[in-house]
C-alpha cells in the first residue's frame, strides 16, 4: 500500500502528522504501508512555484491513496489566480479523476452539546453527502473576468454531461443500498437547465435501484431542511458547488467542522482522503487544531481504497474512545471536558487503538 502524504498549508502539517502517527502505530502492528511526502498548495508554490508541482502529481498518481491536510493561507491571496493554493487542490482532483466525494456527517453522542442545534434535533444524526467533485461551475468553460461595454464582468459556466451525472449517481445509489436505502438528489431544477438534466438522469439511474427510495429537493429547501430536521436524510447526492456549501452546513450539525473526514474516489476506488475543513491559518503552528477529521480520513482510506473494514472500524473505534474519555480540542470543548492539544489528541488516539 503506497500512500502519498500531502500536508499542505496552515494546520495541514500538524493534523497530518497525527494521522501519520496512527499509520506508524499500525505499521508497528504489522501493517505494510509506504508513505512519501510532497508539497501542495501554498507549500507547492513555495517549493516549486506551482500549487501542484509535477513531482507531487507524479507521486499521487503512483500511489494507491493520497492523504491530504489542507491548502491555502492569506499570504497567497495576492497571487495570480492560477497559482493560488486552491487551484492545486482542484487540479489534483481533476487530474486523478476523483469525481465522487463522500462526506459523512455523523454525530458522536457525546458531542451533541457542541452542536449549535438542539440536541434532540441532531441526536443520532448519520448522513452521507455524495458530492460530485470534478465538474459543475468549478471547472466549466468559459470562465473569467473581462471588460464588456466599459465595465468588468465575471462569469463562470455551470455544466454537467449525462455521463458525469450518471457515474456519481451510481456511486450514491450503491452507498444508499448499503445504508438506509434512501437517496435525496439536490439541485435547482426550477431555475437551472443544468439541474433539470441532473434530475432526469438521476431518475433514469434510479430505475436500476428499485429498492432505493429516491426523492428530489431544491438546494435552498435542502439547506433549510438540514437545520430543521436533518435526520430525514440518509444519503444526499448533489453537484459540486451545492455539495461544497451543504457539506459545510452539515458539518455543524455534528458539532464541529473539525470532526468530518472525506473521501474522493475515482472509478477504481483509488482515493484522496482529507478533512473537509480548511487550513485555519489563524491557529496554524500552535498545536491547537483538531486532528480527528484527518485521522477519520485515514479510516475512510482503509474502508474504501484498501477494502479493510476491520481496520477502518479499529481507527473509528479509537476516535470514539478518546471522545468518550472526554478529551477535546478547543473546537469541540465544552464544560467538564479535558482540553488537549492537537498532538496530545493524536497520542491519545494511538493509545486507544488497542
Ligand atoms: C472543500 C473546499 C474546496 C472546495 C476549496 C478549498 C477549493 O472548500 O473541499 O470543500 O471548494 O472544494
Ligand atoms: Mg468547502
């Protein structure tokens, strides 16, 4: 098992170091993994003048899985658009054809009070958001800023082909089959042609999955329903931009964005694994970040790319255990719990691996 480790920027290196600790501990138990690090994002720009240096892309291609921290930072905001850290992330997703982004929103019972929603609204929450990741307005052409009629206009293109919709819909239906067999497709078909096609194709794919109860929701309503009654959802499938927004919203149901892992898969289940949160420059380098989303991302790596559910369960179990022990980083801390640093949290998870 070859893992490309791309720490990135801000808190990226600190949280990835904790996930690597977990992998190292598993290696001492006999797991065979090869890990190699490379820069991405602002770190890629600093090292090679490119947010996705060629050697990083080559390493990621040669690996079975990629572990990523986070990218971005205020010091890079002034760079020309194509050199900004986020572009490195978007390019690696596209280059590796990682079209299916799985973002689970799961509430650990002990964290119910860390959510800004009432405990009874979020207790037992377990949603899987399947976000399309390599299409939509993120990549559509034409795009740009140009002068028209004496003023500047900015423009992007929302576009989906049938095949792009079909393949992500299949992933979502397959996941729904393994869970509660309910799938909600989210779009804006009352306004956008792109969404109209999305809905049609999802319905077509659904004919192959008669056991899955398929529903459709406009994205504005979905945003509202997620805070009104989030437990009505099992699996949500949606396009790139709607999924970006809804997954941040869903993360707060589970207490903190610092808890949520993600997997981005290609057709062969090769994957890139990353926390859904950003690089948090405000707390970077201070050993304050929550490494659990990154550690849980390693769990997802074993579940999806290496098809080792037992090991994935072991990692998830260790995270549950430290939460149950009352250990909390600042983002999930509540009265009566023990506040710990990023590295102490990593050590605790290693100890809890058993
Ligand atoms: C995410 C992030 C990225 C995205 C940014 C950093 C480009 O918000 O992974 O959700 O918009 O996809
Ligand atoms: Mg986002």
